[in-house]
């Protein structure tokens, strides 16, 4: 699998170059599907969804000049024929997975079967905040708002480390290094705190940290 797990989308040239390299071509030649699902489970999610889809947010994903763009709304998939959306996923070059509530996103990725499909897809997965956190083994109890039916903080586990995003973000005063260290101390796996200029490039089992900002490994 080819993953680019970010805190806040493709915020800088380093992350953009990594995305282009993963795609093997410019974004202008790539077919994208965006997944807004996670955003609906947080306050003001409807307006945040519009910002993500319209490319007017501060977390660049949909506005990167894609050849084509489709919307894969996971909550709708159980109500339509599977062939309608599976073929679109298989034809895509990249999935752009929005932030919001990671457990809500986890549930719908499992419920629709998308999570099971991912390892067999020849595409790039780009996560933004919750879209990145869902790929980890756990988000930690501190990030659980929406309750998964199994009442757990465990997520999909495509990578072996957990992510504390939006470090020192001015709009999130509790996202300090001290808070991140307390969060990491409760985990049993590697953990990182990253700011919005940072992401993880994951190809197969190789992980590389890409940053034009600040990050720290909190647990090895």
C-alpha cells in the first residue's frame, strides 16, 4: 500500500512532491475520489464538508488540480448497488480521506467493506487528520467522541504507530506537547505528535516522516 498520512492535507511543497512521486504523475493526470464521511460526525460538520469538497478549506486536498474528482460518501454505499461504487474505486488513482471523527470513519470503512478492499487496490491513500488516524492501530481514548458499536478506540491498523495531529494549532489550545505526551503514555505502540506541516510517507513497511514544521516521536 502507498499511504500519505497528514495532519492537515497537502500543506507544503514537501508533501506535494511526495504525493506526485507516489502517483507517478502530476495531479493534473490523476483521477481522485474524495471521502468526506468523517466530517459529518463533528460540530459544524456540514459547513466543513462544503469547505473540503469545494476546495476552499485550509486543508488542501480536493483543490490540487485533479484530472477528475468524484465523491465517495461511505454512509450512502449500503443503499446502492455495490458495482456502482466498487468500479469507481478500482479506477481511481488516489483516495482523499477527510478529517473529522476517526471512529465514525472507521465504522463506515469497515461496514462498507472499503477497509477490506484497501490492501488490494493499486492507488494512493491520502489521509487528513482523522483520515490518517483511522489507519493506525488505535487513536487512544482521548480522541474518542463518536462511540463505535464495539466500544473501542482501536482503528484499522494498516500502520503500527498512532498519530496525535494538529500539534500546537492556534485554534486547538489543548493540542500541546504536554497533552500529547500524556496521550502517548497510555498506548502500547509507537506514537508521534505532528503539526499541520508534517506527514508520514508509508510504502509497504517503510515509513518516512516528511515535515516543514514540528514533530516528535513520543513512544518507540
